[in-house]
């Protein structure tokens, strides 16, 4: 049983304290701690957070190992301070059976860098026609609690209602990719001034907002839990705010890139900025930040979407949608939320660890940094500032929108149940 003494860390951004880890557990938190034989990590005023939890990650395995694998994706997660990620179901084959979700779960266990909780598909093959084996996936070794057809919308209201009714039996949640398919046929970017000037097919905000409105009403009718993936418009914020005021059991996430980037970047025609949902306007970005600060939006989720170079290094219309995000998420949140004064570090811990763990029922994660709790932790050098170099990524893919951009903050250490997975910025 190894011991680690983290000396002088600002726990959740507070006053410097020492944290003692013995085996898999935090045993003491306080000033002036000592432990014979312990490995000492001099934090020097760095911020200590609970290990981050990502409710929306694409690990691509099985089927698209050219983009990412569970091993490379969890290495990227550890580099970004994550100790638990939820892997989306749009793999090949689709994670719509107990066998596939168990495969992903076991690969996560074997990696040793991060816990992996598979998300099960809502419908067979993500085709939106027939419910997948929701109960069997929940009863499997993977213990699936979150179900999503992400990448596609569960557009049929009857199917969505049945899914909400089904998961209610075991306190599961349906995570909806809110995109009305008929309103987004041929869409390439946000519908607005920029799309009109560039002549690119527009993706209207109402395509997202109409589905969210329908689904919060369905969740209210059924009395079940619905989670909104990658919410991206000011109008969506208002619908979720209204639903919460009515006591409807809805939660919502925002991605780091929707907190920082706008559709003005599409003027470059660089496919690295092509993403689903698309980058929106400055007005939307500011509304998302305010909503994350006031709790209308519950969490930050990366929507880490790796792609091989050939799927992005091409003309805009042919390029795949998506960005990698695990290794830059915390830096973007620091820039948009902490350095702007909208959130403190305790708020970041809530939006990126405590609450996503609660929504996904991730046992042992999103726990307080206190004695008796699992030692899932991340240490952040918040004073650091430097350019993003995708060549340094642990992810197999490099499709980041931040290449060369200076961002604040750097994760220096990550511990998964007391085992260091990242030390001084290097994977163990």
C-alpha cells in the first residue's frame, strides 16, 4: 500500500492544505501533515480538484480505432485531469447490446488510466426505429445508467417516450442529441449572417430548441430524467430554465468549445471548426456562460470527438464534424469561466466532477476531497499559460480548434484511486 503526501495544495481553490493518500483512499486533509515513507508531491499552491468526470466522450472503439481507442482515449483523459469518462454508443458495432457495452467497460478496466462507463444506445443501430436492450445493458457487468443515440437525434416522440418510461424503472437517464433532422438537412454551420455571407447551408437554432421543448414535456409527463447533450443556443437555455422552474427532471451540458468559439471562425473555411452542433454566435456564447454560472446548465462535457487527419484535412463540405477536447477542457473552462469571474474553483469542481458523477451515477467519482473518500484527484497549475500543441496530445487524433492558441492552466498530476496516472505532466 503506497502513500502519497500532497503538500500545500489549494483544495478547490481554498487555502493551501496537505492531503495524505494511503492506498486508494484519502486519509487526512489538513495543515502540517507528515507521513513516514510517503512520496511527497510539492503542490506549491496549485489547485487540487476531485478527478474530473466527462459525461460525453467518443472513444471510437470498437470499429474506428484509426481515430481513437479506449487506451489512447483514457490516456488523453488522464492528461486532462479526468478519472471517469462516459463513452458514447456510436461505435461499430453500435453499443446497443450487453455484449458491446461490456467489451468497452472491460477495455477501460484494462487501460488503468481512467474508469470508462459505457453509454448504451437508445435504439437498435442508432436507427431510431426500435428500442435497444436497455434493461440488459443496465443489468450487464457494465451497469449502464445513461442511454443516448448521440450523433443522431431520437426524433420519434413515441420512441423517446418509451425510452424515458423504460429507464425510469432503474433511475436511468436518456441523453438527447437535440437535432430535428428535417430542419438540418444539408446544414453545414450555424444559420445566420455568416452562413448567408459564405453561402453555406444553415443550421437553425430552432432545430435544437424544438426537440428540447418536446423532450422536457415528455420527461414531465413520464416523470423521468432527461439530459440535454451539448446545448448550444440562448433559446435552449431559456427552455431548460423554464423546465427547471416547473420542477421537470432535466439536466443539460455545454461543451468547452461552445463556451469560447463562435461561427465567425468558419470564415476561414478550416474544417477544424466544423462541429455538431455548430459553433454559434457571440450572443449564444455569452448566454451559455451565464447559464453555466447560474446552474441552468448543470455541467461541462467535452464531446471529445477524435477523427483521423484525412477526415478533417479536406474541403469543408466533405469534412467530418467534431473536435477533440479531453486534454484542453479544463484550460478552456479556466479562461471562459474562472478568469472572467463567473465561477470559482469550487464551482468548476461542481460542474466538471460532482454533478456529472451524480447525473451518471458514477460510484466513487465526484466525491469531496476529504478523509475517507476515494483518492480520485487532479492537480492543476492555474498560473501556467502557453500555446496548445497537438503534437503533445495523448489522443490518437489531432483535430483541435486551439492549435497555437494560448490557454491558461495545465494539469500536472492525476490520481485514480491513489495511483498516479499523470506525474509532472507526463503519463505514467
